[in-house]
C-alpha cells in the first residue's frame, strides 16, 4: 500500500514567507484593537466603561452574520484567479483605510451619540477585516495538506504575527507619547499610528495575490454548494472541529483579556499611577510587550519542533500549563516591581508562542475529516466560523474587562494628566482579571486539548483514504 501513503510536501521557503506575511496585515489590526482599543474608548473617546463595552460588543451581532456568509461566499466564488485570492486584490486598500476609521474619536458630547457612532464604525471596520481574513486563512489547507507541513507553515505565519504584534505593541505607545510631547493630542497620535499600520497592511495582501496560487483541483471540488443551514449543520457534526473551536476560543479569549488589561495593570498597579513610567528607555507597557513578544518569536522554532515529536494537542497542553503558572505569579507582583514584571513577561512569552502557533496549526486538519464525510472541501465556512470566534473573543474580552472596571469604579484620567490613581477596588479587579481569571481560562483550554481526537496517526489515515478516493475519481473520469 506504499502508493497510498501521503507524501511529505516540499513547500518553498519563498511561498511560506509570502503567505506568512499576511499575518502582518491581520495581526497589526488585531493587536492595536486588542490592546489599546478599550483604553482608547475610555480615555480618548470619553465613553463610560460599561457603555463602551456595550458599543464594542454590539459588533458581535453583525459578526454572527458576516463571518459565515463571507466564508460561504469565498467557497462559491469562481474566477480565473481562484476562490480566495480575488478578495485580497479587491479589499486590500479598503482594509487599510479601516485602520484609520476605527481610531477616529467622534466630536460628540452625548454619550449615546458616541456609543452609536462607535458601534457603526466597529461594524464597518470589522466587515472589511472579515473580507480579508476569512479568504486569506481559507487558503491554508490549499497551500499545505501535510499534518506537519501545516505546523511549519503556521510557524512562518506566526513569526510575522508575533513580529507585527511586537512592532505595534511597542511602537504605538511611543508614537502617542511623542505626539503628546510635540503638542499634539492623543487622538492625533492614534491617527498617526493607524495610518502607518494601515498603509503597511496593504502590501503583504497584494503580494500574496500575485505569488500564491490555488490548486485547480480544489476549486472544482465543491461545484454544487450546500445551502447555508445545511453547511453549518455539517460543520457542527464534525467532532474534531468542535474541540478545535473550543480550544481556539478559550486560547484567544485568554490572550485578548490579558493583553487588554495589561496596560491598565502596568499603569495603575505596577507604576502606581505614573502614566509616564519608563523602563530601559521605553514606556513601561512597551517594554513589557517587547520582552514578551521578542521571547515569543525566539521560541517559535522550539514549539514547531516539539509538535513534530508529540501530537499537537500534547505540545499545546504543556505550553498552556506553564502559562497558567505564570499568570498566577503575575498576581503576586507588587507596585514598583518593574524588574519582576519584565522577568515574568519573558516567561509568559514562552507560552504565548504556543498559543499563537498550535491552535492555528490544528484547525486545518479538521477540514479533511469533513471532506472524508461529505465529499466536499468547504474551507470558507470553517474559516468563517474560526474568524468569527477570533473576533468574538476580542469583543468578549473588551466587554468583560470594561464591564468589570465600570462596576468597580474605574475613572479616566483628565486630559494631559501624567499621574492618576485608581481606587483599591478598581486595582483589585484589574489584578484578578489578569491573574487568576486568566489561569482558569488556560486550564479550561488544556481540558479541551486533552479530549481533542485527531492525532497525527488518525490524520494520516484520513489522508490515505482521501488519496484513494481521489484516485478512483480520476480513474472514473
């Protein structure tokens, strides 16, 4: 049966680099929104935290519609360029403009008017993000069909993802601080950041369109698309997909929640309210993110290597267990312990690398399970659901954090303030959000990974069965 054994794929480094660079475009958008959007809404737009959380969360209603729809649309599009790539050509520039739209502070005094406008802006920018991210990620199973090859491909993607996160997280506070020092407003500082990263996001997307190719065979495999409801039901019957979805959601809501609360934790707890606190010549929050994300980039090869020695879910469980311990240690940080938080940032970075690479490398494998059951390749709907979950975690993190901060008395500092303290109740809420709650979510992700059923051996068996089926169809044709 040697001829039935799936062969290891030889994907060029150039293809991996170009395809991986797409994560620069997605991650800069996501990092800026994930880390700084909550504090932008409260401290720049001027929204009360609980109202700000509702305004951002309303975007989820539209999310629930647009992600699966765009996923199915990309499954059904037929062009001479393929199904997914045309979206990158058509929407790359509008997507870049969406960066600036998201960071606009409406000039209204009414809290309701601000909340309504922010909700609409969030929905528009989210739609443009979906039109890029779903087709882009739906290319993954097309670029590589190999179990370990997908981990390698995801490693390249996550290199750009973490590099983008590092660049955005470190440079954004520095740019805003520099703008304030030159006499500009915070709003103008955020606008400069959004314009810069919006422009840089367009280039990789166009590069992928011109370099990466879709396999013609895959474009023909779903000529008779199923109705939307039937497609969603079929996805739900995919057991590995359910577990992969649970892992993905718990993984990213943890990351989003910690990333969002971290600026509050650093400014008001570690720095004791000194909003201009620096470490190693950088704003303290920039230094923390730099230590965390540089470590994540450096250890990426280790997690790729470990996942080739173990099953992906086992390697993931090891990384998440370590991260849960780090989050509990973060709860023990006391005001002024800057060296301690930088050390823990390095330790957290080791596992943050795991959180970036392994859930994304697990996800493509569930599509072959579905193809074996249904005879169709429906990457679009799966990546539509995946993209919805990714944005759902971000919105949930914003909603939970801002609701908690609002209920526990968070106060926005006055315009131009360089020192501002929060109440003891607010500080305790911030510490619990970033420490014990993060650890509980990580332990839940470990539990889901333990029950994930698709091992390397099972995936190899699925690919062998699919190879036989395709050979029979080719003979029949």
